[in-house]
C-alpha cells in the first residue's frame, strides 16, 4: 500500500492555502425511517483523549460536544464514551476487546499493518460503499485505513514528528542554531551536558518512544522502495536495516538521554519524558505533532502559563545523517482515526462520517489544535508550531507511516522490543532484524 505517497499528498494539501471555504456537513448515509419509528441504539466509543494523561483535555471535551450534537440530531441514538490512556488503549484494551468479541462499536484506529491484521481477522466494518462520499472528500489521507482496495476506517488528523526543545535551555548552553545534522546534534548534546542540563528525554519504558529513534535512522538509511515494500513483503535483508541499528548504538554511546531513561514513561507524570521537557528538566524530546498539547498539560492551565510554554518551545526536523540511501528530506509521521466494529449498528458509520465532516474537523482544529485531514479545514490550524510542522510535512519528499503501525502488530512489536534492548544494552543492531524476520514468519 502506498501509505507514504498518499500521506505526502495529504499533508501538502493540508499545508496549502484553503481560502475561505465554509465548513461543510458530512454526506452521511441516509435513512428512510423517521426518528419516531426508529429503535433506540446505543453506541460505545473508545478514544485516547484522556484528561491529564496525554494533554488532549480540549479534544476530549470536543469529542463529547460532537457526540452531543449527533445525538441531538438523532434522538434515537445514545453514545457512551470511554476515554482510555493511549498505551493501554492501543496495546491492551482494543486487542483484548476484539479477540473477546465484546468490542466497542467505534474505536481509535491507527491504520497500516495494524489495521490490516484487524481486517484479516474479520473485526472491522467495511465502509467503502456506505461512506464513499466522505472517503473521496478526505482524499489520499485515507490510504493507511484502506486494505486491498476497501476502506475500514477514517482519519481525523495526520502529522509528522521531529525534535521539540526548550529555547531557554539552548540559550543557557550557548546553542545558537537548531541542529540540522547528527554532528550538530552531538555538539548540542555536549554543550548541554557541559551546562549541567540533561540533553534528550526519552520514555523508553513505553517502548515506542525509544523505537522512533531507530525508525528515523532507518528512514535515512533505507531507500523509499525498500521501506514501502517491507510492509507487505517483510523482507529485511537489505543492509540498511542493520545500519539503522548501528547508528542508534553510536548515538547511545554519546550518553545523550536522561538518567534512568529505561524506566521513564512517555507522557504520564512530571518524571515522564514529556514532563521533563515541559518542566525544563531536559532540553529535547523526539516526538510527534501532538506533543505540544501534552506539554500544555504540565502547565498551570492558565492562558499565561500556556503562552509562556509556547514562547519557549521550539521544534526542528530529525537531523540528517551521513551516508545512507534514504531521502534526507523524508519525514516520519502518522495519524489518528476511528474504525467501526464489524457488528456495530449502521449508526456507527453515520457517526464516524459526522466526526470527520469538514465542520467538525475545523472545530477540532480550533478547539484542540489537531492537524485536520479534511483539506477544507486546513485554515483552522492557528498554532504557529503546528503550522510549521504542516509546512515541513508538505515540503517533505515523502511521509512514511510509523514503522510499527506499517509493519503490523507482530513484526512491529518484535521490532520495538529489539530496539529497546539496544537502549538497555542487552541487544544489538542485528538482533532487531533477526527478531523482525522471525516475527514475520508468524504472520
């Protein structure tokens, strides 16, 4: 599946000037029944916009308002929402619920190989025909939620990752330019350490934040076709995959990360990697577009406190590496979407279309600062840091979907485990490739 190409086209559209397009309602499936004759329906909805955990308080509130608006228009529908912390939702709650046959009607879906596995297991509703107009309206951004020509979910946001940093700590360490190469990043790390500042925070205890360093090295080491085909062929024989691990080993050897990073989580609490950056205890963190809202969750919540954070928060793309066959302007990214359980009532598809309507995409961007997928909602992004991320994404040679999402649960999980072992000093570059190859045999 051409995830990377489609995502790049999408993000280029999202970063363009959308003019004064008025928000449009979604072309949801019509029904011939009147509200009075309809049987009551209860939809269960699981999402990760949890207050206090991932900083998306405003998004959680906004999702509630969207549910209220839908039920006001459809009085026969009741929507029961459960907000679940991201790692618990993706790695535990959703897989167990699907396997048990007692899944929520609507739930968070990240696309790629993870979604393909769910489709192969018969867990997801085919939305291809019932939401054809919405699929067309959202464009290429839907690609990661498609499998073998059919659509099984719709995205509500998509963005890229890079390195967030505190400008005041850079200034304290005498760093005057954002690093654009790994050599410059190493110099910045050394300057921060000399100033008594922990350079880079990483939540290795959660696995994936540490793994994203390896992903970025792979993006620089491997040609685009090698990465894109690996999601279907699971061929990891190219030397570039080992090279990625060796570059990570070299970086770890410079001791750039916070003390105790192996037991540090990503987003929960002041000692998380996000908390360390938000409170000024560490200077940098490699993380996705959503992290500005995670950081906001560690302020006092006032407009003044949030503005002070924004004024001291910078962002730059993952620095270029020497050598390698990957495009130096490629970016790593991904998105968030929703899918309907295969046995969910038809109202699930109607509600999903309502969530991703142009009007509600614009509302989510204004209320919670998401990077909307709908081109008509692009002008609703006002946060200057997120505008910059959109522009970087739009100028990227291509945007590669998160590798664990692209490769699916088995291979992606084995890959992440192997990378964390490198961080812990119990594994090496070749081990990661061996674990991925072995996991692919169980697909």
